[in-house]
C-alpha cells in the first residue's frame, strides 16, 4: 500500500509550548506511518518560515493539505483555534482523525465526537502503540 | 423574513475570561438580529449547567444546533478548540460565519479564510454596526 499522507495539526498561534513534542511526534509518524505534509508545525522557527506568506497563502496551502490527507493526527493539549478548525474540516470530510491529549479537560466537541478518536497519553513512549492501533483500523 | 437561527460560539473549556462579554454579545444578537441557539455560552455557570450531560450528549446537541443554524457568530479572541471546530464545521457547510476578534494575532486558518468574515474590534459599542453590515450581506 502507498504511504498515507498525514496532516499533523498542532498549535501555532495558540501557543508554541509543545513545539518540541510536535517535532518528535512528526518524526515517529514519518519513520513508521506515512508522509507528514505539515512538518513545519514541529519547527521552532515556524513564524520565521511563514513570515513571507500572507494569511491567505497559508490558509490556501494548509486547506489543500488537509483536504488531500488520508489521515489527520492532532495534538489537542494546547487550546488552539487552528487545531479545532482543522479537526472540524477533517471530520466533515470523513477523513479519519486521531486526537492526542495529555490532559482530561478537553472540549466535548472533540471527546464526545464519534467522527474522531481521542486518545489520552502521558508520555511519548505510548504513542507508537496508539498509532499502530489507529492506522490499522483507519486504513 | 423569519428570525434567523444564530449559533454563537465562544470558549468554554479553552477559558472563561470572556463569559460576561459573550453574554452581552448574545443579548444584542437576540434583541436585534435573530434567535441565539447557544445562550448558555454566556452563562457564568456553564459547567454547572452541563454537568449532568455526557460529552457525547453535549456534542450531539451542539452539532445539531450548528448544522441547523442560518448564521454562526464566533468570538475568537480566546484560543479554543471548540470554537475552531465549530468554525470548521460551519464553513464546510457554507453557513455564513462571522468571527469577532479583539486582538490581531489570530490563526491564518481564520483570518486568511475566504469562507468566513473576520472583523476586529476593541469595544462592544462597535458590534451593532458590524452585525448590521454582516447580516445584511449574509441573509
């Protein structure tokens, strides 16, 4: 089977506290599960990378990527408009969507949503098993 | 014309700093522009109101409300997964969507998005004119 295209969603303007974690998640996804379209989300210089793009250019590029993705993986611990938006678009389009959370206090629109799968974790070491299970069922 | 159904989106689990502001926006919308389906978003006891509902019940109710709305109005100043999610669903369904922001640093997926209208404001007194303009064009 062809390597699936993965849209990884993480907070940009909502806060970059988890940028290093995003980079590690992206690395694991790229190594074993598919091709991550949004590798820049884990880059600590994301604002520098995007500074020559208008909001409209960024929207157009990211929207094209979401709608062409086979799988969406979102880290939802940091409250973020863009991550929520991307989950809304993906689930409306029936793209299999995995939400990863390190805390329990997450919006009902995510954890109560039958169109996406939310998995709670405490440590990166748990993610390989979560991904193996999710990708097996989703693809 | 029938009073339009309005889905007002504001942060719940992302943070309740703006709850009183949401209540005032909802009051203005109800007085002059339509019927707000989500009046509880402006209630300072929203967690108390929702405590007997499961995440799944809340999701089902709110999803039904979004998808039956004629207009979505979102206050996007507080970073919030649920507000982002709701904008994603609304825009995918081509429901006219107005995003209100009190700061400039808002996700490109919102401000660069041609499927929703973002208006910046500093004070509540500006909202009546913003609503009058938006509702006239949208309905």
